[in-house]
């Protein structure tokens, strides 16, 4: 919650910010919100798939078939 509050106060936005929002939700176990934000990140141009695979914050999503589908859709 504190991390999201910091993101809310920031003056940025875009793909990386959406990725960080996704990470905060994933850590909390809020998969629906995390996947929604991750899709927004992809729509905004996020494409660092190495970061997605390495991030411990997204570990809760890796077994979710919706996560795999998002990666497949945006990698292609």
C-alpha cells in the first residue's frame, strides 16, 4: 500500500509505472489487479520480458494461466 501511495504521488506514468503497480498488487496476492496493471503496462509499451521473468515480485503470478497468456500475446 505504501509503494502504491508513492506511485500515486509520482509525476510519472506510463509503462514502467504500470509495471510497478502490477508488482505491488502481485506481492499482496491481488492477482486480478496485478494482471490488469500488467496489461496496461504492455499496452503502454512495456517490453522488458527479462525483468518479468526475474522479478521476485511477480512470483505469485507465474502459475496463473492468465499471466502466461498475457506474455504470449505481447511477446508475439
